């Protein structure tokens, strides 16, 4: 009885193997031309990598056409001057990255992607720096200076009437204003658009902001760990205030976490 079951199991296994072999043979015959083409392509690739590519000067291997993505402010000519006028090759990407990241017109990461077909093309994906605020001139003899979200002077013409005015003289106060406004624009772009003037003070650990839709000034902490909450708190407070209450205050203080207080016009600041 046991030998009978063994013979039946062997027959079942042999039958399964025979069916698989038949199916594989049919598949090979049906796709014979495709398989031959793939084999030929694989052989050619191996020959190219083993014999052809090593014999070519790697520095002159592939000349790339450069295509910048998301370019709206920088002209193609200015972009080309940043990366260099000479031909671009794969080996040059590290140098190009360094040049772009050092440029005052690039903000954020620079990413590369190489397209080999239909032609050799190097795509450079970057974020352009944009005007962030106007630095108040020290006297009427000086022109206003526009700063970008890179924290550097913005070199292109822009409409300063649409930008917040920052009153600061020290480099660290300018850096604080840059960081604060970048965070506000990222979290609440509409609130950023309402900023008319900003006075950062690292020494006093506060940032005084004047919004163009209210008459009072608002104080924020210089600590960035709860700016997000402070912006939300400001929105809630001003939304719930009655018109009379808004007109009766001169300062809205949001320097302390989960706490706000106002100073009335009749009170001494």
C-alpha cells in the first residue's frame, strides 16, 4: 500500500514537471525573437562597458545640455553665468552645485537629474531666492535695500511697496528678521502679506510687528520654537476682538507661550 502511494506521488510530480517544461517551451517559441533581441542587446552592453567606455577619455565622455527647472526670476543668461560658460559634463555636477549654493539667488536644495534619451540633458531643479523685506535706510540720502529669503541683498528690481519694512542696524537683528518672516510666510502667507513694519531686537529678545489692518503693535518672542503657535494665537485673538476693543489698545503682547496681554492707550508703555 505504501509503495502504491509513493508511485502515485512520483507520477503526479513527473506530470507537473512535464507540464511546466511544455509551458516554458511554448513561451520560448512564442517569444523567440524578443528573447534573441534581448540577448543581443545584453551582449552589446557588456562589450560597450568592457571595451568601449574605458577607452574614451572620461572627462570628455558626455556633454550635457543644461535645463533649469522652476526658473522665473533669473534670466537664462544670468543662470548660465552662475554655472559657468564652458561645456558641462557629468563630472562637473559637484562644482555646479557649489556655485549655485553660493549664489545669492538660490534658496534651498539643488537637485540634479540626467536624461540620456532622447539626448543628453542635465536638469537642475532649484528654488530661486525671492524678495522678503526692505531694510529701512539710515537716512533719506540712502536708497532702500531689499533682502531676500536667502538673508542676502536681493540683486533684482522689485516693487518695495509690497514688502514689509524692517528697522534694524545690526547683522544679527537682520538675520532674526529674515528667519521670522520666512517662518511666517511659510506658515501663514496671508498674515505675512499684512506686515507693514518689523523691529527685531535680539538684545531685548523680542520682535515688534506692525500689521497694516490694525492700529496696535504686536510683540513676538525672538525664540522660534513657538512662533507657529503665536501666529495662530494672534489670528484667534484678533478674530474674537470687538472693534471697540481693538481701537482701545496699543500693544498686543504674545512673547510668552500660551499667554497674551494688551496695553490700553491710557496705560503707560
